[in-house]
C-alpha cells in the first residue's frame, strides 16, 4: 500500500534580528516545516506573494515598514496566510491592536521553543478549520444558488404548463360553445325563417294594394327589419357551421390587398394610414377564398370602427416551413381586460349597432383550417391580433 506523502507546511519568518531568524528557522525545520526568512517587511511581502505560506511569524518593531502595517497588508492581500506577531512589549493595548488588525496570536520575546511550537500548531489547526469552514460556506452558497436556479426553472416550467393548460381548456370551452351554437342555430334558423318567409309574402301582397304613402313607408320599414333578422340568421349560421365552400389555391397576401382596396373609401375618410409589412410572401394554400376574405373583412372592420381619425392599421405577414403568421394591429383604445375572455363568443359586442358575430365567424373559419387566433397585445396604444394558419391544412 502506497503512503501519501504530505507536503511540508510553509512558514515565513520576518524579523530584523538575524539571531532570531536563524534560531527560529532551525527549530521549525527540525519540526518538519519548510521555512523562509526575511529581514524586512517589504521583502517579506514579496515572499508571501511568491510562496503563499500558511503562516508568517512577524516582528512588531522593524525599520522601514513596521510590523503592524505589514500585518494589515498581509491580511488584506493574502487572507489564507495567518500571522503570529513577535513583540518585546507585553502591553495589553498593543495586544488588542494586533488582534484587531488580524493577528492570530502573539508571542513575547524572548520565548521558549516549546511555547513557540505549541502556538504555531494551534494557529495552523485553527487556520485549517476556518479555511475548511469557508470552503463549506462557499459550497453551501453555490448549492443554494443552484437550488434557487432549479426552483426558478421549475416555477417557470410550471407556469408555462399552467398557461398551456389554460389555453387548451379555453379552446375546449370555445369548441363546445361553437358545437352547441351549431346545434341550436340550425334549428332556430329553420323555425324563424319559416314565419319570416310567410310575413315577407303577406307584406309584399299588402304593399301591392294601398297607395297611401304613410302605409307604404311602414311596409318598407317592416321589410327592412325582416332583412335585418335574416342577415343575423345568416351570420349565426356562418359562425356555427361551414356553408357551401369551394377549395382552390389562395394567396393570403392577395386576399389582404383586395380587402384593403375594398375598404379604401372608409380608410380615406378616417385618414387612416395602412402599414403593410410583408416579410416573406407565403405560397398559396388550399382554401375557400370567400372564407379567408371574411377573416380579414371582420378584423379590418373592427379596427376601423375602433380607431380615431389619423390612426394606423398595420398588417404583418410572414411564414416558415410549417405555418403562415398574420398580425393585424390598430391604434385604437384597446380591449378592456374584462372583455377579453368573451370577444370570440357569438352575440358579444360593445357596439350599439353590432351583432357580435364578426369575431365568432373569424374563429370558426380559422379553426376550420386548423389554425389559431389570439389577441397578442392590447392596451391603450392599440390591439394586435395574431393569426396562424398551417401551410397545408387539407
């Protein structure tokens, strides 16, 4: 079995008296220490830096840099090097000053060999314990920092999964709403349209009879209201179930440009600036052009309604290998936080003349193409909707 040879511990003696240096050096070497000597503090500091001794035996009274100044410098620059002071003055004030400056112990000259050896062994033992404690504290701080980092990562992952679960739950609820709406609206449309058709027929017959202008005006109002009810029913059906459709290759950028051109009169009246940012033009996707047009018609209509004069309507378009991303932004007042959970619900509206079907229709169409729509940002500076459509959903 091979024994591990322990390196001898280093001790530096700094004293201007050569006799003390030589005698102390012999004593310590005989006890197995590696000894270095210096007769002045400046040279001693250089040796401390070069050799990194475990212990320095330092004389208090020396020419040039005195022992107290050297002690403070050693403790400041080399905290792992401990110091025992030699002093010829047995003064309590000096002892207190030395200990405050960082001395581990002090010896009165002259000293006996046994006392010196015991003091050295005691200080070296204390040094070993304190250095080990410092190392353990550093390791403890490191471990606490690692645990804190793990906790933060765990919290972030829990938060991420919670948000994902909430989004999934919201999508399930929304899908259930649309399914329920589809079931109800089909029956409602049939039941309401039958009497509406009868009312329309009888009103048309009445209209062909009387010549009184006032009665004709009433009849026109009735027909107008019937048309309004019929329009609401159509929107209800559009939001809940897919009408007749024709799949062909559709370019999203061309659809957007076409809808913006349709809204040109409203845009010019309100002095709205349109900002198109097409990073990359996506390839055509298989879709029903009328459905894709409805998405942007409803979003642009909402934005123009909410924005004051001189607003900005932004359209950003990009894609990667998997999906197309479109952002529609405005500089309106934003959506109130309490309304956000309901904006895609059928009949939810804050407009005095709205039906509340626009965004419900948009959601139904986006989901038809296995896409996603969300409010990416809304505050007092405006609202941004983000739509993601897969490049190939059929």
